[in-house]
């Protein structure tokens, strides 16, 4: 039975949109149809997700629509300009007009590259997010960030382009590999750390239910995560200040992803390690109690996420890659740290010696564990 458990509204004036969260929502055609302005649709998916959910999505669209299916190879390594060009070529070849709606059916890679294509095609067409991974559901599908990766940096080429709606069918989480579920939980944990201490405490209590894919616990975690992100995005749509707190752990994490090769580490896995490094640094500054390092480590371990940087990754490589991050402004690296659990802050005064000490400690922990 179809159940809309929650609806979150992203309040951006004329660009506002709903986030629908519930079971079997792909069986509710009106949720999609009310957000289609034309009769032309292009569905972007990948080789893993399309066989599972494309037939249901096509059925929900009903008869009388001209639908193009664009199936991408699966994996972060395909989040590239070449993939973007392929989507645009498909739209041009099928003569899609400005009334076309792109629907992103898949995880964060599909959502990011399809959203970027929608931002670019004929200077901007509508798109709808139908995220099928937990990470995409709680993070990348909400907020309008779209991008592709480059060999020199992650998400360095992209645009802000808000969707018309986000449709989160929680049934998709039952086909999600365990590793990807864990990766999504990293972003869920992030929201508690940066702006909701009560949510962080709740996660410590229910993590076994989340790992066990309990429907009600997952729906609540998704709703609370989306609501927290929506509030931040509404206050700062284009990351002029406040929205940057959503990047807790990401500068460290992006360095790991770039160094290891896109797709070797999942985004959420890299962010988990990055968040732990940020808490280490926050504790070293005297802002959070050092015991919070152990609390977060325990929670990440329960979520089956890594705690240590990749073996062989040197402080020098970290610093070089972090220096290329898009969060470097006027030559100064900006990092998100914690003043306390539930209160994040953006700083640009972290010294080279602070970072060097932090990363040398991370390398030492890897060596001692090995």
C-alpha cells in the first residue's frame, strides 16, 4: 500500500518545491504528473537502477507522453563531462524542447549529472529527482546543487538548479547494497553534528534499526535530514555563508575520493572519515569535549563506516588536494568545525601546523591499526 509518511517543503519563493517521503510512492502517478509542465520527458538512470524501477516510473507517467530513456553506466567514475555530453546529445537527437522535464532516477551520480544537464539544456529545463539511494535521498537530491567531477577535483564543474519536486520512495532502500546504505548514514549523522544535537542523540539510540532497514526509523531519519537541509538551503541557497556548514567533513572526504580514484571509496565513506577528522580538530581547539571523538567513532562503527584514512595517503597529498577544493576562497582554506555538538561553524584560520599535526596523527592511527 502506498503511504506518504512525510512531506518537506523547500522554501525558495518561486523556486519552492516539495519533498515527498513514503512507501511505494512510484505507484502514485499524481505525485509526478502535477509537476510536469509538458508532454516530453527524458528519464536518466543507470544500468543498475533502471531494471528495478524504470517500468514503475514509466507506468506512473501514463499514456500519451513522449519519453526518452537515457541509461548511464553505474559508478562515480562516470560522473564526467563526457557523460553530461552524452545526455545532451540524446536530448538533441530526440528533439526535446524547452518544455521537456528530465527525471533523475538513481543515486547521487545520476541526480547530479542529470540535474546539470537540465540546467544546461536550452539554458535550463525542468527536472524531478527520484533518488534511490539513502545518500541521495537525504543529501544530493535536495538543494539544487548539480555537478560533474574532474580529475583535478570533485564537483568543480556544475550549476545551481532546483528540481520541481523530489519523490523519495523508501521501498528502494530494500534493494540497496549494505555498503551504500552505510554511506548514506554518514550524511544523516552529519545533520545531527552540525545543527541538531537531539537528532544526533536519537541516531545513537536507533542506529541498529537503521542498519536493519526498519521502515519507520528510516522514514523518520530521512524526513528529519531533509527538513534540516531544507532550512539551511532556504536561508542560503547558493552557499554564500550558512549553507557551507553542510560540508562538514567534505573537504577531507573529497581529498580521499580524488586520491583513491572516484568510486574506490564511496562519498559517504570518505565523508565519515572527514567528519571524524573535523571532530579531532574541534577537540584540539578546545571547542568540543575529546570524549566526542569516541562517541562519533562508536556511531560510525555501528553504521559500518570506516574510521581511518586510506593507508599510504600522506599529509602532503592531503594538503595538496585540499588546496584545490572549491571551498578555498582567496587562497584561504575554509573548513567546517564544531563549536559544540549541534553547532557548526565555518573557519578560515586553520594553520598549516594544525593541519599537519592532525593528518600526521591520522597516519599514525592507520599504522598502529595495521
